[in-house]
């Protein structure tokens, strides 16, 4: 999608935006003319650095701020939304990008620890619900809004040893569809992006844990018909389209950005 300053006058909140896909979305939205709120929890310094870079690059055209919030904590999410509206007067676009996996390797129904299950579901699914819960009243009042949930191919296809992650991301897909049905009458569009294997810090860290990272990378590349790993900017381009008025008749959509990976159907990963 050609960037035509399609978000001028808008305010977008992107969760988990200090790096990776979220960072790419924040940068592209700012380029398109939107004010951006960059949420982070553990990496607030990265979020602040990104906000500073955006402000320096665009001057008075757009404004970026960083806000720390743990999305699994209700009061912090409420404060995140209220602070966004306090600074910018509205919230037009919400991108639920923040996500996590378990810290332990036993992510299966028998061995998973309850605290690991709770962590993943709280951040990935409950966190998305809470941001939506507090953003919706402002969107309803304005009579418009675009919500974009960043799920995963693992929200569409199962995989071994990913019971909490698959469950949380699958929940985001159906959350998207339910919200699209309920709030379409309020002119609020809700869509979902399911990225495949993308060149992010999380993906690189996963590769580095393998016995042979180069071999592991080749395996992931070969899983997709396009035979490569995606770039964060390629997910951001889809998010920009969905956020803009060019997608004004699109809601409840689930779009894969995976190089064709899901065409093959479910397979185990290494």
C-alpha cells in the first residue's frame, strides 16, 4: 500500500511497540500522519527512544509518546487508555500487538505450569480484551474506530508444545470476529492479522537456542512457498491498510502474512 498520509489527524495506540512488529507499525503509522502512543512494559527505554526518534523526524506534524503498562493488570490498562485520550483527545486506532510465550519448555497440557498458562493468557488474550474494553467507549462516542489484533499463524494451526500460545492466539481470532459482529453497528471495524515467521528479536532468540541456528533458519524458510522469513514492515503495511479508510468496508477479517505457510496446513515446528 502506497503511504499517502492516510492517517492524518488520527491517534493510534500500539501495544508492545518498543521493538519488532509493533515498532514497525508505530513508525509506519507516524509516517502516514498519525499520532502514536507506544506502549511497552519491560522495555520502556526502547519505547521512549522510538518516541523520541519519531518526534525528531516529523517535528510538529505528529506526536509520539511512550507509556509503560503491564497489559495483564486492569488498572494499568485503564490508565494507558485514559492517558492516551488525555494527551490526544481521542483514540482512533488500537493495535493489540503485545504478546508473550512461556518461559519454560514444557508448554503442553500435561506438563504446563499453571502460572505459565496464566501469564500467556493474561498478556496475550486478557490484555487485548482490557485495552478494547477501555478504548471502545471513546470510539463509540466518536462514532468510528479501527481495532487491529495481531494474532499468529498459531492462532489458526496447532503445534506441539505450544498449548498456551496457540490457545491465546486462537482466542484473539474469535475475539476479533465477535467484536466485529457486536460493534459494526457503531462503525467500529475489528480485524486480525496472523503473522508467520517474522524477523523479530523473539524469532532470532528462538533460533539462537537451537543446536544449529543456520539449519533451523533454513527449515523455517522452506516451510513457506515464498521460501523466506517475513519482515516486520510487511506486517505493518497490512496494519496500515486496515487502519485506513481504504479498508472502510472490511471488518471481521483474518489476514495471514506468512509467505503462504498456512496453505500447507498444520505441521510441527522444530
